[in-house]
C-alpha cells in the first residue's frame, strides 16, 4: 500500500532503528501492508478467514496431478465462501517415488526446476488475481512431506536423511536439527529463494515482486530448530532468510510460518525473538489438539472441552506477545479430526465444528488476530486410499497423513455453516 516515497521512508526508519511510519487509511494500494497490529489493503482494514490450499500449484499445472478445471471450480467455491486468503506450498523438493512425499516435484536438483509446476504456480496466481484472492507462499518445510530440510541436507553432502515413516519421528527430528548449522544447505535454499521470487508470471507478464495476488512470502512451513543446541543458529538463519527476501521484494509482507511457541522447543523467549526481527511483518501460530495430545483418537468429542481450553491458553500467550511487539497475529493452521476418527465425507464433524467455532470466535474477537486459515481445504476431492498414492486426488492432507484426516470437503455442510458464520457470507 505504500507509494515509493513511503517505502523509502520505511527503509530509512528501519535502518535508523526507528518504527516504520504509519500507513494512512487514505492510501490506496493493491498490496497488503502492515499498520501496527493491523493489515491494510486498498486503504481499508484487511482481516480474513482463509484456508490452507498447499497443493494449489500442482493442481494448476498441466502435468501429473494437474486439473485446471477442478482448480477453477475450487477457487470459485472458496471465493463464494469468502475464503479469499490461501496458504500455498511453492513446490516439493527432491526425488520422486518416495512414500509419504508430495508429487510431482518442483525442484528436482539444486537450481533444476520442473517447469510444469512453475507454470502451475503462474496460472494459480493469475486465477487468484482475477478473483481478488491473496496467496501466502511458503518456500521451505521442516517436515518430510515436501522435501525441505532433509532435501537441502542431502544436497549439501550430509548423506541420506531418515524419514519418519521408516525411522520414526525422534530419529527424523534429531537429524533435521543439523539444518540450522549447515551453511551449505542454507546457501542452496537462498538460491531457490532468489529463483522463485525473481520470476515473472508467463500468463500475466507481471513480475512476482509486483503481483498483488501475493500477500506474503513465508520462509517455510513450521520451521523448527529441533534441538536446544540449534536454537541460536536457527534464529540466525531465519534472520538471514528474511533479510534476503526483503532485499528481493519490497512490496510483499514476510512471515516465518512458525507453529509458535510449540515450534520453538516450547521456548517463549525464542519465539518472541524470531518474531521481533525487523524484517518479519507478522506473527504466526498453529494449533493441533490431536497431534499435541490434547484430544485422543477414541474420545474426540469427550476431549473437546480440554482441546478448546488448552488452545485458548496457547492463543492468549501468542496474543500477549503480538501486542508487545505491535505486530499482527495470524492463526494460519488449526484442525480437528472427524467424529470417530473417520475420514470419509459422509461421516459427521460434530466435534470439529465445535472446535472451529471456538477458534474463530476467540481469534476474531481479538483485534490483534488479523486472520485465520484452517487446515485444510479438500473441496471436491474424496479419499481413495488412507495413504496417498500417485493418481489420487489431492485432499487437504499431505501425503504423510491419512487422507481425509483434517480435510474440509465441499460436502461438509455443517462445517461450511460455521465458516460462513464467522466470515460474514451467510
């Protein structure tokens, strides 16, 4: 939203260690900007209920996994629901044919890209722009399902990295803690960042840095240190990555993609430190009651009270930090399984609906929380196998999770009613 002169003033203020000048309400720009703890778009307050649509670029491609007709139907449905803010994976890394990993791959080898997926990302942004939708694009992943940390470590010469489905999560996380200190892995990632942010859309002929369909760049999906020993290096890497992104793109917001305190080894001070970085425009929090042991598989309905109470306490601490840092907070991932731990569209979502209603009510009732993106949109897809196989439709659940576990399908009428209630599209 800032004009060139205001951008220049903001950069001078940052260099001088001062606060950025306030964005005036009369300023008119198609880019989402931060004003204190608020977002502003086209001179107006911008607040959203959105979703995670990680597979958007793949679905928008014309190769394996692509279905542009379905993509357009999904975007139309999301727009009709008022879900105009979508959090999206830029692309998967590494070799294909690996169980529990997203296919097809974008980054085949360092600097070698599958142009079909790049075309998909271009097409997705074109279609979102035509509908007035905003994309949050994440560039890395600490988890195995899109390559991420493990891929960069392997390419940096650290040898084959363990996968949770084979070695278990403790061994995987211990191995991934190497990423924070591996400078060669970081440099490979930085080149990827330059390549992606430096693109020009082949359909619109607009440079990514000038595309208002993009709301923000995100360093990664749930980046973690994975050990106490790696915390300092982890914080330094995030600071370097955000500074690089800022040097490449002055128009768009930057965030980390963090789960919050949980993703910082439960170190509140570490979370506050990484969010306080001058190049980080807004804070993130993710909430997963089932994954974090607040709700049990055999008693999801019975555990809903505890899940909500613990989630409320977790959110309150993040809101406190957001107010202290004077930055907006976005709850960009939260989910809850279907009743009876079932995965099919015909099964009820009573507990999930209660949980969604609680999160939306609490989040949108606080002026510091400026957005909520539930995980995730399954749309018209229907699970074919519990474990994703090549050729299956993409749901909201990545390949390492049971298909349908946290997906919201277009047939989930009661969940959609809750969403409509909170984003004003009744």
